C-alpha cells in the first residue's frame, strides 16, 4: 500500500504531544480518523490536524471500518482492551506501553490477534533510539569477538527527573471530565498495592525491555531478588538476563534533567548508554565505551543520525512495517515477557514481606 489509512484512539497528553504529530508528519501515513469520548477535545485535535472522520468511541471507529491500521494511547488498563477491538478485526495496532497490566490481559490481547489476524506493536521507543542501536551493536560485537571478555553485569539505573524537557507542542484541554477507567491488577495482588504496582511497571518496563533488547535475551529472563521501599517503587530488582546478572535501580528525584543510564560490564571494559529526557526532541542517547585492551581507551561514538527523536522513528517504523508486512521488533509476543516480569517482581517482593 502507498498510504496507510491510520485511525488514532485517544487525545490525551501523549497523543497530542507525541504520537499524533509524529504520525501526521510521517511519509506514507494518512491520519484519517480519530476516536475520543470527550467531544470538545476530539473536535479541536481533529481540526488542528485536518482529520476528517471523528468518532465518540473506539468501537464506533472499529465498526466503521475502512482503516489500514490503528494507534492507541489511553489509560494503562484500558488501552489493551481498546487494542483488542481492532486486532480481532485483523488490523495492525500500535499501542503505548505497557501492553497490559496483567499476564492474563496480555494473553487475551494476543489471543484476539491470533483469532482475528491482527498484529501488535508496543511503543518501546528506546528500541528506536539511534544511540541505543549503536550501544547494542557494540555489545553484540564484543560478545561475538570476545575482545572484552565475558559479560558479567548490567546496571540499569533510573531515578527520572524532568521527563517533558519543556516540550512546547500545543496541547488542548477538555472541559469534560475523563471517563472512569478500570484498574486491572493481578488476582493475587492486594488492593492497597494496585496503584504502586501500575506506577512501577509503567515506568520501569522501559528499563527491563531495554536490557532484554541490548542482550538479545528474548524470554530468557528470570527474577532473582527484589528489595523495594514501602512506596513500592524505590529500590532494586535483580534479574538474570540471558545468563547475565542485571540490576534495575528504581526511584525518583527532583532533577532538572533526566537521570537514566544502562551499562553492560565485561571483564575488560563496558558499554554505557545514557538516555535523554523522554520528550526532548531530536537528541539521541549518548554512548560511552571503555576498552582495557589491547590498549586502554575511552570511546565516545556519535549516533547516526546525530539528531533524531526516538518517538518519531518508532512511528516511521510502524508505518513502514504496515506497508511492507515486515514483523514488528517490539511485538506483542515479545512484550508478554515484560508483563510476566512485572508480576514476578512484585510477587517476589510481597512474598518476602509476607503479604502474598
């Protein structure tokens, strides 16, 4: 297909600030429909981007048909349910992470895709950052050649900060209240931990997914130990990723920039990628490499393209794969592993506290 007729579900912050502008400016993408329950914001956003077809619900859009693909951003527990409306009709779907808040929900989403013939791409934008690609290439090369010895440890640190970086994209607000959204949590999780659990997973799923991707681990990951504070967020999760111990350091701080990096340690050096603030446009991750042999040296390679936005590249990749039929990298099947790990991390932690 020359032009992908795309429908977008949701007109919230990420839709307006990131995804709708990126899809609207992507070659080969025709943004032809939008669905949003709040009429005022739906009409304002559709008018701004010249979107002709406007629907009051995702189901209404799905039943109308005449789309080649759909993108979804909604509340964490709701967006997977929305995605199923289109997957069961055979459409490719792009959705914000997390794919689901429970393993049971993730499996229902994948079953809808299997039955209907649709396929899912989950928006792990770090996989489309040119700096992270450079880091993964360096890690792969080191593991294949053995020049840095054995991979021994991974440190994934995320204490956050100003994630919006002053992004000045226009933003329409609604006078209508947000409709209630269900809170889907694992059956075994005590209710008092529902909100902390969702807060933890929606932030640190990025870090877990990135570590798996950097080490080409697939589903070869297990939880070894977890130590969190009473907020259910701050602390450590120790994983084994493709045979390598990896520590997820989670927390928050008052910081004007963004405090997140992932470092893979070898016997004779390391590769480190440092993330920019999430919504800082056209700035890729910075990469540092240290080699202790044959001569000791620090390398600071420049990602190519040197100026890019991971969110824009992921939108372009979704449209490219829809047009060509190529498989999605961050597929729903791959993301099921992340959902499994959320549950395992929290269950391990609460089991140690005697709460499950």
